[in-house]
């Protein structure tokens, strides 16, 4: 396998990710059977995780998309860009928000607040990665997260640095 020069090391391999996604898919299948949930992908970082996860959920579901952005290079810009008018129709629905990573939690806490204003029947947040040591919104957690990591900047499997590396099949530590 050819590893780009900017990747310091592989943190999670394709196989490790596959295993976690299958486990989570199984859990969500049990939880949402018969409920026709709406899985909402937070663009763009969650797109690869989302496409694998929905195929690991073996019950009928629908999909939606919502776009946010906050990072410039490897630094959080501080602000969160998200347009509430672009939230899919979630009123009365069982909604599962699918995100790539929780870092400061500014993004997801804002997204959660926005979504709750639209009266879903239930709201669950699942994420691929969690960096608890970077948290700025106190006590904010996902309902499910696949991997907890230290304060590292990671790319691959949908995560980027300036739009690059999203297509790596593994999650790697970025060499700044
Ligand atoms: P938060 O608002 O600080 O929790 O940041 C969430 C967003 O920042 C995520 O959706 C990612 O797009 C981006 N982000 C945070 N950490 C990383 C990282 O290590 N690699 C790539 N993107 C990251």
C-alpha cells in the first residue's frame, strides 16, 4: 500500500473500521427496526462512514444530508457554518445524525440545538471518532462513537485536511 508522505502513521486500518461499523450497524438495526428512521449525514466529512454505516443497518431507513464547516487546515476556525433552512423534514421522525468526529463539540452542539427546534420524535448522534480532551462544550457526548482518540489531527475515511485525503481507506495521523 502506498502511504502519502503527509501521513505519519495509520491509526485505524480498514479492517478495524469495518469491524466497528458492523457492530454499530447491528446495534442500530435492533434499535430502529420498524421505525423507518431518517439517517442524516453531516457533510462532507461523514460521507464515507455514512455510506458504510447505512449498509450495515439491516432495516428500512431513509437518508438526508446537512452541511456544516468549521476547520481551516488543521485549525478550528472557531465559528460553525450551518444553515438551519437546509435541515431535512424531520418533524415526528426518528433521526440519527451521523458525524465524522467530535472535537470541541461546537459543531454538533449547534446542529443538535437546531435539529431539536424541528421536533423530531427522537434524536441520536453517532460519530466515528471522538477527541474528548479537546472538548469546549462541557459534557457533550455522542450516543455512539466508534473510536476515542487523543488530541491528534487525523485524515482519511472521509476526513480531510484542506479537502485532501478523504479517499484514504484508513484513518491516519496527519503530519503537520
Ligand atoms: P468541532 O466543532 O470542534 O467538534 O469540530 C467538528 C468538525 O471539525 C468535524 O466535523 C471535522 O470536520 C473537523 N475536525 C475536527 N478534528 C478533525 C481532525 O482531526 N481531522 C479532520 N477534521 C477534523
